[in-house]
DNA sequence: GATGCAATTATGTCTATACATATTAATCTG
DNA sequence: CAGATTAATATGTATAGACATAATTGCATC
C-alpha cells in the first residue's frame, strides 16, 4: 500500500504525462492541487510545482491561481525555433560562408518600414543590402533598415566586410523582437541576386528588434529556394 | 553601502540582463557562481538559480556543472512558435471555419513518406486529403498519411466531417514530433484547390508526430498565399 | 436580485539546508 | 611523462516551512 515514490521532478512530470495520455486526466480536467499531489507522490510541494510549471511552460497544462491546474483543452504544440546567425547557419552545414556587401545609404525609410522603425514620425534610417553566400552559392539576400535614432553608431559603419547583423548584436543589445515567416515568389531583382529565376519560391523571414520601446532594426531575409526551417515539438523531457 | 536588495528572481534576471547589455559581462564571460551572486544580491542561492536557469532556457546563458555559467557567445535568439489547431487559427481571426473532406483511401505510402512512417519496412497507411476554409475561402490544403500500425483505430474513421488532426489529438496522444517550414510554388493541382493560380507562393508546414518510437502521422499543410507565422523573440520577461 | 467586501484557496515564490552529480583540476602512480 | 585515481567545485535538485498574490466564492448589504 506504499505509494510509489516519485523522487525527482522529472519522474513526476512523466507520471503526470502518463495520466494525461492514458486519459485518466482528459483535456479540460482540473487536476488535484499541488499539496494533494505532493502527498500522493510522497514528495515536497516544491517538487510538484517544478514539474507542473515545466508542463505549463510546454503548453500542456494551464495554471491559474486559485482556479487550479487543468489539462489544456487544445494541446497547442509549441515549437522552439533557434534563430542563429546566418554565418553559423551556413558553417553548420559544412559550407563556406562568405559575405558580399551590396549597398548602403542613409535615407528616409518607406512608409511601412517607418511605421515600425520610427513609430510613424519621419526619421532617418540606414539602408543596407547584402548577400550571404554558402560555398559561393547565394544563400540569402538581406534587406535591412537600421534606425539612426536608436543606433547612431551605425552611421560610422560601412558594413563592407562585416555583416550588419553581426555588428549589431555585438554592439547594440536588444531586449526583444518579433519575427514573421512567410512564402513569396521571387521578383526579378531578387531572383537575379539569388541566382534563380523569377517566380521561384522564396522563404522570407522578417525580423524587428527593439531596445525596450525603441526599434533598432528591421530586416527582411529572402532565402534562396530549397531553404527550410526544421525543429522539434512536444514535451522537452 | 547597503547592497541594493534584489528580492525576486525576476529582478535578478533583469539585473543580470542589464549587466550583459551594459557589457559588464560581455559574451563569453564566465559570471560569478551562484553562491557569490546570492551574497551580492542579498538573497538565497535558489533564487539566483531560478533566474539563471530561466536565462539559460532562453539561450542567453550557457551553464555546465563545475565549469560555471557563461554568457552565450552567439546570442542565438529563440522563438517559440505556437502550433494551434487549424480551426483555432481561423476562428482566432474572426473568420468562419469550415472543413471539406476530399479523399480517403488505404494504400502503401510513397517511398519518402514510408521512410518516416514505417521506418522503411512496407506498411499500410491511411491517406486523407482535406481542405480547411476560412469564411468560404480556401485556407489550407491538408495532405496526410496516418500509420495503421500505430493508429489502427483510424481505419474505422471516415474523416468526412471531423478533421483528421482533431480526431488524432483527442484519440492518439503523441509524445513528440518534428516540424518543417518551407516555401514552394503551387503546382496546378494545389493551386486549383486553394483557388489561386499555379506559381503562387505556398507556405508549407510538414509535421510528423510520434508515440515514443513509432510514427503516428505525417502531414503536409499547404497554406494559401498570404499566410504567415508571427511570433516574438527575446527574453520572456 | 445586484453589488461590494471579505474569507478562502491554489498557485507563486523565497529561504535555508542538505545532498546529488557532473566535470574539472590536482595528485598519485607506473 | 602518461594514465588512472581522487579531491574540489559549481550547478542541479529535494525539502519543509513561510509568506505573497491572484482569483474565486460566499456573505452581507443595499
């Protein structure tokens, strides 16, 4: 009659997952509170808390004070995507990285960029375009605007040999950002740069980074056809 | 001379982030150990641990036993992408969800699908195709194979009114999966289904889910032009 | 019945202490 | 000096107890 001893928070996580999978706790169920579970499992409440918190982070449980813990109704799978430097992305595939600077000028950004970069008010931005190559093959075309309000030091940079991204992350730290993945077809200008034909499918990543409330840079990465992002989903166990 | 009191693990996280951003601890630095930091901050070691562990989860710190904690050399930003049910994805936009079943047959999957679904050995699979509509407009074309070895119960399902995904997640729980995002151009068959023209850009999500070592299903979601995935990056603070 | 206040309750977090574990550094040995 | 053994160390985790906080529930009042 001795309850099986769950000593580690991972074993508790496994047991909770087992009960969810076995439909002992179907989606929507409010599961027993931490104190009761701790007694059931023969461990401290903090240990149960650790396990349940991890599952809540993974989107499997939903927790609210006083209301308790329930099994998520819609098991939203959550995928964590690593966004490495393009240099790393290329060298990790065993290819040779090369950077080719294309253009650089100070100008007023177009309206859509200005909306995020300058919060509507007119401002000066640094427009930089460049090509990243993997073993001499075009890999991604970068089209970037840098806010000279937030990052005035960028005005002194040529970005002829060092990619703007690498300079930025080692100089202007950011607090947060947003990212958008989409699919587009290559217009003639981009197709030419990427060494492909117009109409080719382009994987597009648009990213804006912020330092607190001020936008630093917004970039549009146009990946050559064949590019894909792969990652895992599910319990990190 | 009283050290500023950091009472919560979040305030400690903020302070550590501040020191990293202020280049007091540039990338690569091995930061003081938990015990020392706890004394500096005037709190318990467990509190420091909580803060540092969260930053390590976010990819900002790298921790190894005995070796200590260092600021990540390459601040790999990590984006967490929620993968909701298509129904939710559509209703969340304020549109009306509709499901249209297209085909269903039991067959041997093509080689590339068999490789993941049956681990190479020949096997039977259930092939289901369907269209998800958002306020009568085609939203995504689903092309799915279900393993009848892992999920034999699927053979009894028609999938005429209930989407395969919704049936699966409420019937066959999965332990983990992998996911791939890419861009393609619509072939004629898919363009027609999505109500667009051949050559239109299609955002493609390919997903395989597993129950431990056995594959359950592999699905290819072809999103109508204009679709994008948006999420945030940076410190979850 | 509607409304506002208070009691209750479950999670959230902090503390102090202890032990576990991985990994490096030091030391001993052939 | 090479290789194996041992000690030292930083993180990882468990525990019991306490208090904080949010949110619901129920009660009292209008």
